[in-house]
């Protein structure tokens, strides 16, 4: 499974390494790459790079930011499921 994480702050930084244990491919988006992420993570600063995933997980603590990002993907025609934590 390919999962896109939008936000690699306090929550995303903890969750992403755990998902690599299940051999899932993870694309992580944030404005800058945190030092403590696994090297196998595909890191990006572009929202469009998360659009090829099977699932997207917005982890921004600000729901308005997450909603805008998801809205941009939907407007671009992306149809995979989203989940909100």
C-alpha cells in the first residue's frame, strides 16, 4: 500500500516509522524534512506528489490547513480515500 502523509510534525514523525514495519511505501509532505525520519521515506514539499498514493493521511493540527490541502487534490481529480486522525 502507498500512503501519503501530509504533515510530519509531532504526530506524523511518530506514525511514519511504525508503518515501515509493514513494508508500506510512504510519501511524506511537509515544509521541511525533519531529521528523525526513516531514510526510506519519499519526502516532498509538493502536495501534488502525494496524489499517487492509495490513501492520504492529513496530520495537520489545524483542520483548516488539512481541508485546503485535501480540497486541492480533489479539485485535481484525485479519488483515493482520505482519513483524518
